[in-house]
């Protein structure tokens, strides 16, 4: 039986760090094949993982030619502790890319997404009071499916250490979201160079996809989507690729529809300080892994001066 080809690269996260925009940009390179559904999770999806890599490859990559790089943009891979070992066992030579954002800004953006899509009714401050509790943090760190904790998925040092323990450092590329925003051409050129690809002009470069400051269309849609009986009906009526694509494009429509979220959503200085204190030890761990100091440290210091 012919061995199934390994993926060439994986963008593993982080969630709410411009991965949707990055997916769109990469789709424009003719030397890359990405599933159009963007995330296409395998290593974080227990059911799909149990079906086997060959089945997954057939579902998502059967249309790819032999002369292109294969990859996915799947932020869930920084949200599930089982993922790094699964990737190592299945695609040991894969190149990994993580794009990171100020973890406090990421947590706030994650919260806004929950307001927009899942009907989060607490203020950000109320959510933080609850989620900063020690037992809540421990539960969320251990349970990769507990994605509605907005804090723990910004603990990049803790999360990425598992990858650095399993993969050689030259197979892990750490990039920062602020570089994509301020110097997008240089960001993409460096990424293409890391992947061994020629540099190309990205027509949509600089365009933003998915805005957490926008509300989705009709909050009732989220409740319908969460209705167990209706989801079961959809599961049997819509199969395979069609169901995945409808779910993906529905998500895009939610993300781009509606008006601005209430301007009262703000991070207080007190909450900012609590989150900084929580993240500082993790930032040091991240710096030890990357041998670099992330840009948000300077931003925090300036914030503390005011």
C-alpha cells in the first residue's frame, strides 16, 4: 500500500491572531495547497483522528498536485495538549508556524468573538473574575476543548514548549501579529523563505479578514446552531465536504455581518494588571524558547507608566 504523503507545514495558531487573514494570503501562492475551509482540523479532532490520517488526507488534499506544498491553518493546534505528539507521530518532518499576539489583546478578542457568536452576556471584567480563579485555569489548561476560557490560550510559553520538546528548533517558526499588521510584505517574504518558496505579490495583502469588533447576524442563529436536535438533522442531511463548507461559510458570514459591538467593552487598568501578572512568567518561558522578547512587553511597560 502506498504511503500517504506528509503535510509540509502547519500553522498551529494562535487563535485570534490574524490566522484567517494569513490563510487568505497563502491561498494566493500557486506553490501552496490549503483546504478552502481554512482550519481542516485533524490532530485536534478525536473522531477524525481515530478514522486515520489516510482518510483525512483523502477528504482534504485529494485535489492537490504533487508539485506544491501542503498545509493547513489550524489554530486549534495550540488549544489541545494531545496535538503536538500526534503531529510528531504522523508528520515528523513538518514545518510548524505560530503567529502570536499580545495575550491580553488576544483574550479580549476571544471574548468579543464569544459575544458575537455564542451569546456571551458577561462583561469582560466579570468573565475575568471567573476565569482567573485557580481551579478554572487548571481545568481549562487540561481540557483542550474548553475553548471558552479566554485566558489560557495566550499562554504561549506553556503551549509551545511541548512543540519545542518534540521538534528541532529549525522546524518551528515564531512570528508576531504586529509584524503582519505593520510590515506585511516583509512578514510574508520571511514566511515564504522559511517554506522554501519564491516570493510572490499577494493582492489581498493588508486586507483584514474576521473582525471581532463586529456582531454576527441575528444572535438567534447561534442558538439554532447549538440546538442538538437541529444539528443532528443537519448531520444526516448534509454529508462530508458540503457540511464542512456550509459550516465554514456560515462562520464567515457571522464574522462579517452586523454593526459594532457596544463601545462600553473596555479593559480596566485593574484587569490589565492582573492579566499582566498572570502572563509574565509564561512570557519568560516563551522568551527562553525563542531567545527573543515579544513586542508586547514594551507595550505593557508603557501602559504601566500611565
